[in-house]
C-alpha cells in the first residue's frame, strides 16, 4: 500500500513538472536552463515511477 501512495505522489509531481515546463515554453523568452532542469527532474521521476511499477509486478 505504501508503494501505491508513493506512485500517486510521484505521478502528481510528474504532472506538476509537465505543467511547469509548458508554462515556461509559453513565455516569450523561455529560460533554457530552467527548462533543462525541469526536464531533468521530470525524467528522474519517470525513471523512479517505472522502477516502482516494475517492482510491483
């Protein structure tokens, strides 16, 4: 059950990062370094989500 809660938490953070990336892209002068960092964080979360899902099966 704790794993499922962690999956939900990571999923919510992943969606939050996606929104932040989209918001940054909509800005007239998007900050490339910020985008790079947001995308790196999102990828790290995605890897963690996939690892947890694989461990459940």
